[in-house]
């Protein structure tokens, strides 16, 4: 049986990340200090440095722990999928809907957008680890659809951006304005309409 002290030591990084996310959401990235995170986690400032050398390292660990695994699971699912490209895009949209329903996860890209100008390395990291992987995934699906005759000839890399951008904006809109709107638009409805319009726009032309 694992001693309680050892169990606590093994789970402490996750506890620090939970505290960091809550603190980032409340104070913003720039205003948050390592001692703020440590206080929220119930540990000393020195202890937090045993696991994370800097605030930027904490943010990167947050991304790797909460968002990157979702993308990796999708990459595996897309590599194993044998159905039409349209089904794969629908799966992506459904997964995105589930992720964007969690305000704690949406807080991470909000931090990047808010702080990118002051912390370019943070934006660069997120662009590489999250945005870049997502674009590559969607681009591959679109290229497969073009080759299979499902989609018309198009610039897959450009279309991938058009596919993802409204979904990201919808998630940020919901996280920012839903608390003050009289009738917040359900994310699922917005994504369903976006997917319908997008697939109609890129569908292969019917033969005359």
C-alpha cells in the first residue's frame, strides 16, 4: 500500500495545475505570481519550484495535461477511421462541443488570446502544440475527402482554418458572453449549423 505522504507527492503536480488554472482564470496570466499558485494549492512557494521552474512551465504543463491528450486521441481515431471524411469532420465537431462545454478548458485559449502580445513564447507554444496539430488533423481529413471525391478541389490547409475558426470563436463567445446573455445560444446548435454550411460549401459538384 502506498504511504499517504508518497501519494500526496505523486498527486501534487496535478493539484498545482488545478490551482494554477483557477488562479489564471481569476487574475490573468500576467498578474498571477508563483506564490499565488502555491497559496491556492496549499503549499509553499519553494515546493512549487520542485515541480515547475517557472510560470510559463506551469502553463505549458496545463496545456499538455488538459488539451493535448484530446488531440492525441483524435489523431489515433482519425488514423484508424475507415469511413467517409464527412463522418470524421462530424466526430471532430462533436468532440469540440464536449471540450468547449467545460469553462475551465476554454479558459486556456482565452489566456493565450489575452496575453499573446506580452508573452509571445506562450502563444508560440500553444500554436505549435494545439493549433498546429489541430490544423494538420483537419487538413489531412480534407485532403482525403478531395481524393475520395467527397469534396471539391480546394486548398485544404486554408479550408482547415475556415473549419476551425468559427468553432473556436463560438467557444470563446459562449465563455465570455453566455453568463450575461438572456438566451445563450447552445454550442451544439451553433456547431451543427456551422458543420452543415461548411460541408455544403465544400461538397463535390454533382455531375451535370
